[in-house]
């Protein structure tokens, strides 16, 4: 074998031995550390990368929940309902304010003052001119939650009378045409809940004069709810008077606009007194007709009855009331021809005529 061939065989053996020695002298981990270090040096020259964040669970709320379509097939019904309920509410409130009804006096959050002079001729007449007054004074520093009341004959203010003196009760006064001063005067404080379009609640704590003064308490709650083209109003009153004892009055009204100048109202009223254990019941069908901004008419049929000693109708009344605004927004004149069919006259026709002059003051006048 030649020397060149021997040298070619030795060279691979020497190369293999050299690589084995380098491997034993410098372990592979060292090369890995050097490689990692070189990578760190390279990343230091680059922009820092943001750290990965773990997704957090999202709490579903009306704002974060998936939104559905804002329109559906009942939108047209909803707009019609809102329109009719708002129209009925505003029209009924206007009529209650124009006629000076008890609902406006009881539920107004502002100041209301009413002064009435009423003369009745015919059935039920006692040949006198009745004077009645009441004032609901709002105390501004209490944001309408506290009112001061001044009233004559406070027992008369426990139901929603459409018009003061409209269906008068029989009296036993002397035969005189002089103005008769009311038999009692009351001073009361009213505590009301915050104003609401649906609920109205208040409680009156008062004292009735003359001397010796007699305390009384009244609480009244009402609820208003639209029913398609009707408006329902339910009212509940609980009270205690020294002259009446404990009593309760429930009233249910339904309003419906026949046409823009005509409003139909049905009113059912039931009054219970603990001392007599008797229910006084009244059912009235009324049509309010607005002629113009000065004149309005009321057509009404009213049946009243009692439960003790037996259920029976005590009177049936058919009437028309003409109301005219005489001056500005506070002086009114009423003329009401009435036909009564009372039980004490065997339901024979008994005509009457009521004349009323009223001063009505509130924040709109």
C-alpha cells in the first residue's frame, strides 16, 4: 500500500477523534445557552411585544346583551295606545279642571281655591243660598309633598263630586233667602307622595271647628290605567270623623272620548259607614260636551240607593248642566235643570233648578 493511501485512511480517523474530543470538552448545553443568549440579544433590538391577556367573561346587561330588532309587528298598536291614553288623560283633566270637580281639587299638586254660592229651587229646596269654600294650598318648600287645607263641611269632600252643589241633599234650614254660613270649618295638613301619572296617594290630618275642636283623618289613593280607547280610574278613601265614625268610599270611573268635543264617563260609587252598617250606592252616566273655550255642557243620569234595611233605589235624577266662564279663567256660572224621581214621593217626577256662582283659582288662572 502506498503512503498516499495510508494518509487518506488516517485523515478521517483523526477528524473523527478531533470531533469527539471537542464534544466531550464542550457539552451541547453550552451551545444551547449561547444560542439562547444570541436570541436575547437579537430581541433586545426589536420593539417589545405586548403580553397575551386571558379573555375575561362578559356580564350580560341590557347594554351589553346582544341587541334584537327595535321594531316588531306590534309597534303600530303601541303608538295607537300611547296616543289614545294621552289624549283621554289630557281631555279628562281639562274637563275636571274646567268644571271644578273634586278630582282636580284632590289630586292637583298646585294650589286650588274654590268658592261657591248655590241656590236650589224646586225639589230639595230649603229656600237658602248655600256657601261652600275649600282651599288646597301647596307649600313650595316641601316640593308639593305637604299641603295646607281649609274647608267648610269636610265630610262632603270624601267623593269625587262632578260639580259643587250639583245634586244637593235635603236640608232643614229656616225658610230664608239669606246666605247661610256653613256649620263647620276644618283646618288640615295633607301629606302626599311624589307626583305620578299612575298613582296618587295622600293623607289628611285635621281639626274641625267650632269649639270644642274635633279631630278627623282621611286617606285617599287613586290608580289610573289606560285600556285601549278607555281610561280606568279607581279611587279608595278611608276616613274617620267624629260625626260619621269610621267609613270607606270606593269609586270606579271609566272615560271614553266619543269624538273630540265629547267625553263619556261612567262612575260607580259605594260608601260604607261602620256605625250604620249601611252601603250608599250611586251610579252615574255622564257626557261632557265642550262647546267652546267659554262654554261646556254636562248631560247626566244618576241613580242612588241604599242597602239597609233592604236594597232599594232612593232617587233617580236626569239633568243638564250649563257652565259658562264669565270672566278670565276664574269666574264661572252654572245653571242646572234637574228631574228627580225620589222614593219618598213614590218615584213621582219632581223638578228642580240649581243655580251656582263659582270662583275657581289655581296655578293656571
